[in-house]
């Protein structure tokens, strides 16, 4: 009897729920002279969410006739969501995405910002960042935040080892390797480096040695893995072999290894600039840390221009209003706010200046800002199949190489042949 | 002899305890993580019991992602799906189990084929269909998809329970003068109760845990289910918020546990014993 009653109650509740809501898809709408735009973002860090909300609130206050509605989407499966949103005609008006290679597949659905943003805003953008988001002469997105890779160090361990802490804007790889050697003692490794997904960090830092990884474009693109491309993985493998890098950390993510770093079991860690925000808020009391100068290869101390982006849906009913919001977001002080929250570098001249002012004297930020001043955009940055190659070919290949299972030549063959197969 | 039996029994219980620990440890770790502070989560110490338990992760989880609203959505969608699937499955499973012929062959074929088609293959056509009928970004649309998605396996599962009921029982009822409908209502349905419970639990859990359809079909945060809301705590390498994610996941697991706790007593078999006297 009880079960029968339970089933009846559940059935009633279920039916009511099913009949309850049929909401309309996202997108712009206009009612009572007010236009509503939808801005879909993926930030999940509390400080970045707060900064985004503050920017949107400022816009809404300054533009009562154009209201921006903020919608959060999960970052990890954003591409799947965007694919169906664009194909199904329910994409939001303004879209945030993670990198050029992520937004490029949707180029056909996006408005040309060259025609919509004021020339002052366009000219303010870093040339490499702009190039990474230009396809067929069309600027499909505005770059808002650039991640760079940096060396974070435990100041006390560095000093105890007797090493000289490097200063200036850059530090050579030889100096870095020497530091790792000097700081490796009983129970302490020179370096803990989360290399669970090594392709990105190798690509960023490899550009300093002139690594291009690919030649040609689109269907004609070919993977290359020559002397320049081998530099970073070979140097890292050598440090692992010599015991300067914590072998456990190599199998972990850059966040996982922070416990080793905080615990004083490693003198340095290499991580994305975003970790400055985590280290600032999570490091144990009394933990004295510094950011070392940007790593410099044989050619330069360049980093990859792979910015977080803001795009406008070409099918939005209010394309210009959406572009006006992007223009507002791109203002130096707004980019400074969001980049400070996310621990990244603004890819605009005004943004860099505003963030320098905002972080004046703040631990590590001078190095973070300096690391973002030399951005480059190799051809692979805009290959739409790059992400697929990265996940299915490059990352497993690098992992095998770092574990000593394959040689540098075998790795080279795997990466080149793997791309050829994918790009058929 | 007695000593040997005690030793064997002790070893059996030890093995059982080890197995339970193996199964339960991830859940214990989830509970532990949910109550740890950010600094403890970033320390090298491995403690199952947090050194200074905190509720910060729970407040963060609730404040950040509208988990209460998402939980209501998830429970509503899962209950609706469960009720509809069970109602459709009972007659369907009976036909599949009892009527041997073309219907059974076609039905079984459809069930098996539906299990091997990857979701990615039909997500776009599905999206277009739902958009045409105005059910994108709607819990009702999601219920419809979940019913179609879980029905084949539920049918397959339930028809096994129907097949396990001896035809003799039904024939005995008919011999005593019961109509076909009475046989179904008074004999088959009560005997099928453990199967119904198992099917309901399976359907509820499948709908409650489902992520991909919900991610793609739901657009407004107001309509997000728990799986989608929780995924916003995760962000590739290095940016996942482990504490709030664990707290959210812990809360999210409660409805499944409650449903299972309520229904598990009905899951026990043995109802057929003595049903037919020889």
C-alpha cells in the first residue's frame, strides 16, 4: 500500500515538473526599448567571476538601454556546447572562449570585429595576438587574457643553496638548469613540474628556441620536430634523469605539484601565470616565494599568443551592440581587473599599462607582465586540428619520452606521422 | 572442525571488509575533501580526517553555482523520467518476455542496437528536433530525451524479471477463473515488484547522473541540472576548485542514496519461493 502511494505521489510530482517549464533559448531580445544581450563566459575562479560581474554591472549601469545578461558555461566541454549552439541557432550574442584554436572552428559564425570595433581598440591589440585571431582577413575575436609560463621559486630554498637569484626580464635555460642542480639536495628537488599534459608548456617555451612544430597551413600543414622543437623536451628529460626534477610531479598537473612546492620539497615549479593567483591565496603563512624572470631560449624569451577570446555571434540580432560591449570590456582598466583576477597578461598596450599600475610592487607581477611582452604566433596556433593532435598524439608521445620509454627520434616520428594521419 | 570453520568465517569477513573499504574509500575521501580547508588540500599531509574541518567549501558551492536550484531540477527531471520509463516498460517488457515472434526479435534488436550508437552521432539531429518542437532549454525536453535514452536498457532489464515469473503461475490464476487483466494486476505485477524497483533505481540514477545531453540541451543556468552545475567548478589543468567541487558532489549524491535507501528493501528477491506448489 505504501509503495502504491509513493508511486502515485512521484507520478504526480513528475508530471507537474514535466509540464512546468519551457524556457526560450538564449540570445538577444528587445522589449520596451531595452535590448538584452547574452554573454556566455566560462571562468570558474571566484575572483575572475567577481571581476566579470563587476565589468558587466558597470556596462549595465552606463548603458541602461542595452542590458547584458551573464551566463556561465562549463569550461571543460565548451566546444561541444558551442557546436550545438551555433548549429542550432541558439548561440549567445557574446562568446568567451579559451584559445584561438578553440574559436577558429566557429569562424564562419562570428562577426568581423575589424568592422565593428573602433580602430583605436584594434590598434591597441598586441600584433601576435591579433594575428592569431585573424582568418581570411577577418578578426573573429578580441584577445582579452594571455597565459604565459613562469618559474615560481621558494626564496628560502634558493638562498639556502647559495644560488644567486636571477633578476632582470629574462633568464636563460642554462641558468635555470644550473639553479635546479644547485637547489637539489637530500630530500629536496630543484624542481617539481606538473607535466601530465606537457604539450602546451613545451609549445609555449619552445618558441624561445625558434620551434615552429608545423609548416604550411590547413590541409598542407606538416608537422616538424627538428633541433629547435627537441630543445625543451630534451632538456626536461635530462633534468628528470639527473634527479633535479621530482619524478612524481612529472605525472601530475601543475596544481597537484603545488603541495610539494608549498611543503618545501622542491625549490621551484614551472606553471602557467594563472598560478600566481592561486599561490597568492593558498600558500601557507610565512611561505616566501618569488617569480623568476621569463625563460629565454636560444632565440628569444617569447611565449605563445594563445589568448582567451571574446567574439560576437554574427547572427545576433544586435551585432553592433554586442561589439560595443566587447569594446567596453577591452578598455585598459577592465582588462587589468580581469587579468589581475585570473593571473594573466592583457594582450593590449593600454591593458598592460593599467595592470602595471594596479599591481605596482605586488609580488611577482613585474615578471608576469614582462613575460607577456614578447608574444609570437606560429602557424600551429591557428590549425583547427591542433587540439586533436595535442590530445591524441603529442601528449601521449611526450609522456612516453619523459618516462624514458622512447627516444627523441622515436618521439619525432610519432609526432610527425601522427599529424599526417590526422590531417589526411 | 569447529576451529576451521571459525577461521574460514573470519577470513570471509575480512575479505568482505576489505572489499567494502575498497568500494567505500572514494566516498570517504570525497567526504574528507569536502570538509578540508584550502590550505590543507594544498599540503603534503594525507589525512582522512580533516585537521580543522570547515564548512567553507559548502558555502562556496552553494553561493557560486545555484546548487539548490540545480538539485531541484535534477530531482524533478529524474523522477519524471523514472515514472514515465517504468510505466512504459511494464507492458513493453511483458510483451517482449511472453510473446515469442517478430515483435520480440525486432524489440530485442532495437534495444541492442540502441546501446551501441555513440551519443555524438545523434546529438545534433536530436538538438534540431527538440528545437523544432520548442523543447531546447527545457526540463520537459530533457525528460523526453532521458526517457528515450534509458528506455531500451530498462526494457531489457525488466523483461528478464518477467521471464523469471513462471508461466505456470499465470495459468494457475486463469484456471481459478481470473481474467487476463486480473492475472496481470494481481499476480504478475506484485511478483514483478523487485524488477520494478531495480528498473526505477537504474533509471533514476542514469537520469540523475547524465551530463552530456544536459550540457548541450540546457542553455539557461536556471535550468541547469546538478551534473552541469557541478562541472562549472572544473576547468582543465590547474583550475579546478576541488573543495567546492567535493562539497557539491557530496550534496549531489544524497538524493541517489535516499532513493536507494527507500527502495532497496523492495529489491530483495525470493518472492517467488512457494508461489507454485508442486
